[in-house]
């Protein structure tokens, strides 16, 4: 039996014990967990369900991606749950402020998708350029400040959501097929394009564009040399000076508003933002592109300062999150969940067929709030889970030359 399987079996036993103890936590009275993260997973529906099921109150503290890192590194006492993306771990783990999550306390650890544990889908490797989760998934010891090269008992984060990202487009305003990342810089869309202003993510979108334009082939888009950073930023800066970009967004809602208003017709986007635009009755497509997807993943981490009752409640919440209701909720926004089997058990068969298998919708597809998003017969942009995640080209990343990259990115924004 391999180490992952052993962890899975031990974790199942420990998780069962935790699940049985859940009423005891409720019996002790209310507990509040301060939850720091971007607004992506911080949904009122999830908060209400957690309070109802566990008696735990989530105190949502929405911050930008950069502030997630800043808080984790400088203010570990300011949160009880950290909702971090995996690319952030190269900045956070060396601080020693995150404690390794004990696999023995996670009931479904053995069922976490191999996208995280092995960098595989359907038994085959996917693109691992950048900070792929499988590279930063494990610690050698609970309080380690470096990553382990193989599965261990100690996990940096317990994965929650992930996705294969691409460009969002307004098909009604564009009126022709869009097939390549290169279109982001097509002068046809001058003043109507946008790229996201989070350096570690934006640089990856830029790299996809540069390669699509045939201007450079990177050895690893997620770990550029200084010369490659210079080249990438030069391409973006020339486009900016030519008036290509309408905006540089940092916030999920900002991206929705740009697209829904028609200020932009092609831009960096996140899947739930496309969902949000569609729910307003505005046509918006998350466009599959021939060069593949830029992927990201997030998970829950715990500060080393968490102890006692709050520590127990944090594990209880994380086990609840993997148990299916939250996974189904997030799948309906266009994300993917870390434990597919429990999410499937909490979805209708027609929903699973649409979101995960790429089949035409047998009936209307609704967002978590009940809004009709797609009419019967619609097919998900990009198709099935395996088709989308199997076409990942790179992951959001922190480079060896990160400080230099951020400086050059900021010069581009200011240019």
C-alpha cells in the first residue's frame, strides 16, 4: 500500500471520529472562525449552511490576493482559517506561520482528486508549469518551512476549489470565433480588452498571449528568467501604450461589471464571474482556446497559533466542506471541487452531466441562488471536467525572480 493510501485509511478513521464528535462541538456553544480569503468562496449561502449544520459562525474577511499573503506572513493572529491559493505558498510557507494540516484529521483525504496529489487526471499527467499544487502539497514535518517531494502526513492546505481559466468574451459584441490567447492583444479590440492586475496571475495570462503570438517559447512560463520577464512586459507595455486595455482589474466584482456593461469584450476572467454576467441576462462565454488553460487552485490552511476549541472547529469545518454540500454549491458556479464523489452525491444527475461530463443540459441549469443560467440543451464552455483540466498548460505561479517580476509588472501598470 502506498503512503497516500495509508494516509487515506488512517484519515478515514480519524475523520469518522471527528464527525461523531460534531454534536459535542455544538454543545459547547457557538464558535466563530475568522475566515480570511478573496471573496471567491466567501458566499452567504455557505455561511448559513455551516451555521445550520455545525453551529459554527464564519466571520468572512474578504481581501485581495496580495493581502492574503501579507496577512499570512505578517499577521497570523488575525485569522483562524486562511483561504489561500497554492501559488501563494512559496511566499507563506517559509514564514513558518502555517502549520501542516494533519491528514489523520481529514475524513476524505484519500479521495482528494489526483490533480492535487499526483498532477494527473484520468491516469495521465497534466501541464505542471508554474506552481502546480502537487509541487507544494506536502510538508516533511508539521512545522516545516520547506516542501516535501512526496506525500506525507502533513498537508500545506486542504484543497477546496480549482479551475482551468481562460479568457471571457462577449460573443454578441465580437461576432466571430475566438480561438487563441493572441486575441487579447488584437488591435480589433483596442480599448475593449482587460487583463487582471494581480502580478503572479496576470504574468501567466501574458505568457500565454506571448507564446500564442509566436514571439517566444518559455521553458517554464511559471519560472521566467529576467530576460523573459523583460520581453513579456515589453509586449504588454507596447499594447498598453497603443490603447489596447480598457482597465486592469483586481477584484472579482470589477471584472463582472466591466463585462456586463460592455466596457470590455475580451478579458482575463474567472469562471464564476462569467456565471455572474450570464445571470444578469448578458451573453458571456468562457472561451476554450487552442493553447490550453491557465489553472489555479485554492485550499484551507491553519495558522500555527490556532489551538484548543477553535482548532477542533476548524477541522470540523474543513471536513464539512469536503463532505459534499459545499462542493456541489461551488460546482454550480463553474468551479471544481476537491472530492468529486461527495459533490456528485449532492447534485442532480442532470447538473452533474452538464457541469462535469460536458453533456447538453437535460433541463434548465440554475446558479446556486436559483437564477436560470443556461437553458435546456446548452453545453458547458470547454466541455467536460477531463477535457478542461486535461488541457491545462500552466498554473498560477511564484517565480524565483518574483521580486523582479513584480517590480516590472508595477512599471507596466504605471506606464
